[in-house]
């Protein structure tokens, strides 16, 4: 090579290495500053261990550059910078995750780079590799077989694939891949005269190739088969897959025959099927690949967390040191790709995959320009090894393939892998240093072009699937309850406060950055406000309002983007105001406490929920201590009975049916026995009525015979219309989970339907079940002159741009009864004091030999009340009308106090 050309080669390599050093230096600086960015304070402890790896990297690659420039002036100038950036990136990532392992990897880098530097003095013809091919491979097989007897595992558990002593470990299967490539390259090169006719399209030998190749390749088949059998016995099926792929690629390169690729694919499929049947670890990995969502916290935990990490990276990543890749098991080895992607995003993935693709392209280019067939086969085989293994492990991280557990060359933690990869680099550099020699003839370039296309497609597929998980599927993955990153962010970023209608804080976050905790300030709010917990997820308003409380919604998009880019976290959360009145809430809680049931008090005109109580309840502040007892408690304290509890409606429909009867223009005669009903059921009025009872008293006491008579008077069609319009078949639309009975489509028997037996198919005895929230909304039609309001719980959010912004109403109210009909019903049910109206009823469990009865209190404000009309629905899971009446009247009267 001319001096000018040599200078050019050195300049390109030097400039690229300086760019790599600049990238890694900035990356190291970002890792050091990450704790300050995460805590948003300079008063933090800064990590510095990774600087050791960076300085060691600078030293060894400066030496490698100097020695390669002097000893191998005609080398490919791109190989060393590509590998330098990959290996440096890997060391910084490993040290950021596990500082101790990072120092060990740094030591291995020094050893590997030392081998590279010393190896530049080796003969460029590499004849010693070709001459002793059987010896090299036999030695590798012997070391691998030795693991069957003396094998160990550095972790103390798992497959015993290492040989170790005194804290140093060697995984023989790593250098065995290199030795197999050397053996196959030398063997096939020695028989190039026999293989040459196969490379000539249309030759007679090509048409008889199936028979011709068997004796020719028999030794390679035996040795490769023996190697794979040894790996299968060790249950190292990932490496066995790499060996089969390498063998197939080498034979294809030497012969150019596509027909011999299919047996290899079939062999891989059969091997996978056999492994699925014989080995539990293979079965678990294939099951996790096929359906990771079936058991995301068990057998599929690794792959699910891997995909969440990629999704968390997004386009730009969280930033070096700002992600949480440690949540993925073994992030420094098997899953180092997703550890990098979480912190550098899709852009980082494109850079990493691009570097690997460029390394592949340069390797195949070196192969095509090799001076002899042995070098050509050897360069191509080493390139296929590095590229194929990279695609396999990256695809396994992304659920493109089943997870194999092999390492990512130059990047993953592992001394054996790193040294083997650097030896491969050394051989490629030595072969490329003969670029001035005339390339050996290439009868048929198709195998090399096809291989380049195949590997390029593999890299493109990994990049596309990375984009799929990090961009398109990211919102779904990040919203999963098993995404612990959200809980980690809650410790560093102030979560918004939930306030009552008078701006009284109900749930707040306090504590120092990095140790922020969520506190619920008032008892009895657990079922409504819910919880946000790093282990048990979220519930209640903490869940439904999470995007506002976390700051990802309501804040300007640019502010959210900037905080994610700079800190890897969202901005401070926004405060939310709800409609509860804490004074009424506390009063309601004290009245209902120690009695199983639920109540809802709301503004009958606006639909604003003023109090919502479910008992028994739980304290979100004590969730970690009480969780086992909470989930095993038969009383279900975690259930919000006010919205999700479903109770038989029974005679509680009385006020609605009375208003409908007034609307019809006439009331039916009072039945002779207002307690009797047209079917067998132990049921009656709340108390024994007098002989001269009227409709007002009969509905107030929940007399089933009277309610049944009203139903018969109205008819099946009208009953179905009332129940549908009242919302009994539709879950209310508020910011909490709600429930409703299925819509039967029609009412079969009016008398029975009036008492909550609409005639469900195929079980006509099934009762209509409603929640206290549904019943409170229905009761509001009586208090608000026939209008059913739209329920509201979340009122406003305090945004930085517009201040308190009113939340939109989800559903619209509707007119259920004409005003005179509703007012007549309300007047008829008003108690003697003239302040409130109410109706009581007791409902037994139908078709149950033993079980509780339920007591309903339905009430509201009378027409004499000049303020906002109120409606209340209370259910007790006991037969206790006296208590229900006491709680309901006391709460309503307390609500009317100035």
C-alpha cells in the first residue's frame, strides 16, 4: 500500500475512534449526572466506577490503534472503531447496572484487547489455524465435554456450562463456536477442487449434488453432530442453534446450493419440538414466546418486563442512567439490549443495530476480497457467527424468536464471550490487512449476496419490531399494572393532590425526593380514593385519574416531553377536585361504621356525589401490612360496595312506581293484603301496617303486596321503560368501576317484575341487582322533579395553563317523569316534619336456605327545601330497618344544616 493510502487508513480509524471516545465520554458523564437529574438536586451521591471502564477503554483502544497502524497498515479501518464503540457501550451499561461486574468486564476487556494487540504480530496467512484444524476442534470439544464432569455455574444455580477456579470462569462453548468455524473453513478450503463444480450453475455435478455431498461432508456432519449432541446434553440449546446455523451457512457458502438449507430449518424445528417435550426450560421459553401474557408474573416475567423496558424507552429513551433496566432479570447479560434501548430509545437501538449491520457488511466485504479460499470461508464464517448470534439474542429480547440465552457479541457481560469475539475481530483484521493482494477467484457470488441479504433482513426485522414495541405498543405496555416503573417515578415526582369540593386535601404525597409517599388523610375513603402501590398496583380514583395525578395529562405536551427527555420522568402531577364533601363524608362514615353496607348521597339536580361510603373498608396507608388479611377477608373490604356491589332491588322500586302511577292519572285500589305477594317468599312490610293504610304508607314501609299491585297496574311495557330509563341496566359513567345487571330486553310478569324479578332467560327466578349508586341516581328523579341527573364525582383539574378546568360530563341526564308526577310522589312520601321523604324495604335472598336479608333506605329532600335537592340510597346487608331509617334520616337532616 502507498504511504498516502496508509495514512488515509490510519486517519479514518483514528477519527472514528475519537468519535467513539466522544460518544462514550458524554455517555459516562450522563451516567454520573443521572442521580442529580433523577432527584432534581445536586445534593446526591454521584457514581464514578464507570469512569474506570471508560479510562481503561481509552487506553487499550489507543494502544490497539497505534499497534494496528504500525503492524497492519492495510487493515480495514472500520472494524476497530465499530467494535470499540460496541464494547465500550457494553462496559458502561454493565457498570451502570452492576458496578462489580463492570470492573470484572473491564479486566476482561484489557485481556481481550491485549490478545488483539499481541495477535497483530501473527502470520497473516493464518496457516497454523488451517494446519491444526483437527487439533483446535478436538481441544475445544474436550474442554466442553469436561463441563459434564467438572462443570459449574458462577451464579451457583442453573446449567453448569462453565469451568472455573479461583473466581475465574471459562465457558468452553464460546470458543468452541470459533473453533468450529476455523475447522469448517479449513476442511472446505482443502476440498475446494471437489466443491468447485458445485459453485458452477448448471453443471452435471450440481444436478447430482445430493449424492455427491454426502461422502464429501460426512466428517463435518459427524463432528458438528457430535458437538451439538454434547450441547444438547448440557441443555445449552441456544448455542446448539448457533452451531447448526453456522454449519448451514458454511456449507451454503462453499456449495451455493439452496436445497441444503431446508434440512437445517427442519432440523431446528425438530430440535425445538424435542426440546419442548424433553426439557422444562425449553418448554417454558417456548410457552413464554407464544403467549407471554398468560403468566406475566411467572414463566413469562422476563420477556414481559423486557417488552415493558423497550416501551419505556420510546423514541429518545429515558437517558443514560435514568431508566430502570434492573427490573428486567439479568439485564447485564441476556437482556443487555433492552437495558440499552430503555435508556437510549429507538434511536439508540437503530445506532446499535446499525453498528452490528455495518460490522456484518465489512466482514462479508473482507471475505469477498480475501486472497485465498480459506480466508474467504473463515471471514464469512466469523461474520455469520457474530451477526447470527446478535440477531438471535436481540430477537429473543423482543419476542421475535424464543429466548435462547446466548450473549450479544462485544456487549454482554462475560469474559469468555468477550475474548472469543475479540479473537474473531483479530482474525478479520489480519485477513483484511491483505487487501492489496489479488482476491482469489469467485465463481459464483450468489451465496455471499444471499447471505448478506438474509442477515440484513434479520437486522431490519429487529429494528422494526423494536419500533413496534417502543412506539405503537408502548401506551398499552406502560399502563400495565406490573410496570413497576410508574411506582418508582412516584418516589421521585410529586403526585397531584386529591381534594374535596371545598379544596380540603384528601390524598397527598409528601417526603423527600426519592422517598415520596402517598397518604390518605381521612378514614373511610379507601374504597373510593383507592390506592397506588408499587406491589399491588392501583385502584379507585388513584387509578382512573392516574394520568392527571402523575402529570402526563393536563400538562403542556412540550413540558411532558422535556421532563421525560431531561429527567426520564414526567413533570409534577396535577391536583384534582372531586365532588365529595369531607364533612358529609365523615358523618356518613361514622353512621355506617361497623355495619356492612354502602350509601351514596348526591345532589339530585347536578348529580354531584357528596358522600360515598362502603363498609367494611381499608386504609390505603396500611396496605403493605394488611394486604394478606384484606384479600382473604370474606367481607371483601377492598370492594367498593357503593359502585360495584349488586343488591336485589325488591320493593325499593316503590317510589319510582308510585311516580309512574301518578303519571298515569290514577292509582289502583289498595290490595286487601298489602303484605301478600303472588309467589312464595318470606317477605313483608317493614312494620305491621294499620287497617286504614294508604298508598303513601304502603310505599314508605316497602309493602311487597302494594308494590306488586302498582306493577300490575302499570304493565310490563311501562315497567321495562321505567327500569331502563332509571339506569338499572346501564353502569353509571363516573371515574370509578361500576356494575349493572344485564338488560333482559323485556319484562315478563308485571307483578313479579315490580319486586325485582323481570324474567331473565334462562332463569326467570334471577333477581334484578342494582348498586347503591344506581339507586341514588334513580331516587334523584323523585327529588329533582322527574329529572335523572348525570352522576359526577370528578369536578375539575388544576392545569398550569388555565387553572381549575372543569372536567366534561360523561353522560347527559334525562327526564323520567313529568314534574307533577314526581312532585306528587315526593309529597306522598314526605315525613311529618316536612323536611325529607323516604321509603324503607327489606329484601330477602331468593332461593337461599340461609342468608342475609338486605335493607334499603331510599330518600331525599322534600319540596319544602329551598336549597339544592338531595337524594340518598343506603343498603344494609342485614335485616334492620330501624338502623337503616336512623342512618338515612340522620344523614339527610345533617345535610340540611346551614
